[in-house]
């Protein structure tokens, strides 16, 4: 192929693309969903939070009580330390260290268990929300649905539709 024919074909292809691109962009239907709002405002998210609160409140209270006992024991030790024998002081200091280590271990286990359960609950909610988003996208013929964008126009926000569908009983 000679050089001028290549240039002509390239110019024709670019011209066709330049004309076709705006037409295709006008037909593109885009939606936006805020996962943060879904996790904060949906009835299933609130129910999951209440469920987790009920499930973990007893352990949380126990940890707070254990922390208060440790603090009281430390204050008592500080007050009694000057009059204690060296062996009693060392023994009570060891006991305080063991109590503190036990409290820290229990707090770490509590956080790990709570995070695991929260992730389990949220995973189920997010999967359900994604199914609803897909249904809405198919019904309303969206070409693209974006989640958590830096900027979006309220015109394309379908979060309220997703929330309404999520808030309906299964």
C-alpha cells in the first residue's frame, strides 16, 4: 500500500470514530451506588448492628469490669507499695502484670471475634445489595453502575432505589 492510501484510510477511520464516539456516549446509561450509605442507612445494616451489639455486649461489659478491677488493683498496689515487704511487692507486681496481660489478650480476642462477625454480616448484606443493583441495572437498562466514585451527579445516583429494595422484607 502506498503512503497516501494509508493516510487516507487512517483519516477516514479517525473521522468515523470521531463521529461515532459522541453518539455512543449519548446512549450510555450510567448509575452510581454509595456502598457507605447502604452500610449505614439500610434496615438490614441496622439490624446487623443490633444483632452484633446483642451478641457482644456481655463480653464487652466483662472486659470493662476486668479493666476496672485491674485499675483498682494497680491503685491499691501504688498505695500499699511503700509498706509492703519486697517479696509481697514483687508478688503483687507479678499478679498485676498477669492481669494486664490477660486483659490485653481478651481484648484482642474480642476485637478479632467482633471484626470477623461484622465482616460476615456485612458480606451477606453486600452480596444482597449487589444482586439488587444488578436487577435494577438490567430492568432499567443501565450500561454501567459505579460504586464509590470520587464525583457523581445526583442525576445518576440510584442508591435510594437500592435502599428501598433492601429495606423490603426478603
